[in-house]
């Protein structure tokens, strides 16, 4: 009987892990395509960084994404989510709203206000400094300190 229970659990555990991974990928993805998303979806929950290019082969786009991947922990700590849009012809809602020309990195704060637009890739350190200077982030840090 014990062997049967062990066998059943050993078969179910990988399935549960697979199901959990599948559910987490789209919802918790740090970098995701902008697609049909709108900036209003992220109000007061995330700080979108939108990376635009006319093609995914743009070296500036690739460099920016690589830098963001390397600094993912630092960005997640600041509630950042990265949205990508490399198809100007698709006219996504976010592209229509922000109207980039070629490559652009746009930082939008939790209140929906565009805080930064850059035509060249920026390091995670530079982005973090810009985020940390915003009144919303300063308040978050202050509230976190008061709790501890």
C-alpha cells in the first residue's frame, strides 16, 4: 500500500510543478510583448518600461533587453515590468499612445505618467536611479523602512 501511495505521489508531483510553471509564465513574465496591453492595466501595480524598435533585430533593442535581463532582480524590486513592441505596423495600443520613432525606451511610473524617454539603451543602474528619484518610489521606500 505504501508503495502504491508513493507511486501515485511521484506521478502527480511533476504534473503539479508543470501546471504551476505554465500558469506563472505569462502572468509573472518580467519581459513580455506589449501586444494588446494598455498602460492603464498597470496603474498603481507596476512601473512599465516599454522598449520599442522597428524590428527585433535592432542592436539597440537587443542590448536594452539584455541589460534588463541581467538586472531583473533590481527591476523587480522596483515593481518594473518590461513590455516590448518591435512591430510598428501592428499599431498596438501602447505604441499608439506613446508614439515612438525607431528605437525608444520609455519609463512609465505607477501613476501612468511618462517619466523618461530615451533614444538609446540605458543601463539598469541609470534606470534604477531615475525610478528611485520619483516621489512614488521615495514614498514606497519610506513606508517600507517604517514597517521594519
